[in-house]
């Protein structure tokens, strides 16, 4: 019963005009705009909806503040959808709307939904790399990009009260996989029908830099390579937008390039590229939080200023017992 990724995220925003301008500058394709909503549609078919925070369709509950108020997960078939809805309906209210989405609350009160989703394959053509002794490009420039144009919605991040308990619901009821654990920080988890390193990160809401309560944190949007990350970063700076706490760099967990930007729609928006892809042969790791945070960063926060010890090990519950 594969869930293949994120179908839709619904933002509840304070200023619809400002939030729309941000995502247009960020590079999302605007599908439609009205007084009550802006709709962006990415190449893979995923959707970003912006609506005023007080709009009747925007869920209220434990997760206060602006940002993503509902996540619709895409399911591969009607058969899988029916099976999941039937199981979820055994112990909680599930409502199926005219848009085909089955909506419910998780055990940690996250408003989520399911909908049959034909996730389209996107096409990128990364430039070959040159290195001393290795010629990937001969008599050929790298592509010159003007703007970042994300094509995928890779993951969503929430700060939660208990990330192990929150993850258990997604694992046991929606068949999500554990990818990695950043010790005392959070869980990276992926859908059973996707190869992304993670489609969701659940973080401890009481960490420094977190709000101290359950809340949305950020969405990650996929671009081609480091050039598109940096061209996007430069363009957003020219438009007056500010970078987030971690700025730009490469995570060691997932190997992914990142660029975080403060988003007026709530939380942050992240350009991401060159992430690890996983299947069920992967053995999850446990990472010391600083070691997992970054291989390099353009502007290191205070907790990364000193040399970080190498500290990572396989997650023991996934290892076969020793004979």
C-alpha cells in the first residue's frame, strides 16, 4: 500500500500577497490566484496552496502559527487508498471530501490526508563534473542558470512534543520507514513508495531554535545541482529575502545540499539538491547532532565552531543479532 510522496501542502498565511510574491521569487510555478488563495503546481504534480490563516478550510489545533496546516500524502492506487482509509477509520474520524482527499488527525494531532496521486517523473540533466585527472566536460561550459525552478516537493518538517511517539504512528499506520536518527534531535522518515532519503522530519520542539511547542518548521523543494541552489540563493537575496538559521551548505545526514530562506508564509523554505536515495536495503544510522548537521556550511552557528567529533553508528535494532 505505497504512499509515494507529498501530494499537497496547505499553508495558512498572514499576508497572502507577500507570501505569493515570495514563492514566485523562489521559483514555484503559479497555477492560479484569487482573493482567497494562490495555487502553485510543481512539475511532479505536487501542489502548494496558500490561504489566509482564518480561512475555514485551514485546520486549527495543536500546531499553532503560520505555515503548513495540512499535508496530503499521495497514494499509488485506489486500492491502497481504500485499504488505508478502512484501517484508519477503525479508531479515528476520517472524512473524505469532494476533492478526493481522506482527512484525519495523527496521534500527535497533525492534520493530514491521503489522496490517489499520479506522481510524475521529472527530468533533470546535471552537468558532467571535471576534476584533476577526470575530464567530464571537454570544450564545454556548465549551463548558465538565471533562476532556481524547483520541480519537486521533497519533504516537510514539523516540531513535535515526542518525535519517537509521533514517528510510531506514521510507521505503524502508514508504513513509513526510518531512514536516520539524529540523536536527541529528531527522526528522518520516508514513504514506503518513495526513494527520497526522507519525506518528513520530526524534530524535538524544545530544542534551541525551535518554538518550544508543536509547529511547522519548513518544506524542502528539489532543484538540479549546486549551481541552481546558489543561483536561487543569490536571486532571493537580490529580491530582499533573508536566509534562515543554517544558511547554505551540505548536510552530512542525507548528503544533501541545502539553502534555507525565511518564508513569510511561515517557517522556512529550502532549496535541496543531491540528496541520498534509499530503498529497504538501507540500514538506518544514529548521528551525533552536530556531526550529522553538515559537512560544510557557509556561515557556521556557534555550536559548529569547534571541530566536531566523528560520531555515527548503525541503528542497533536494525542489525541482525550476533551469533
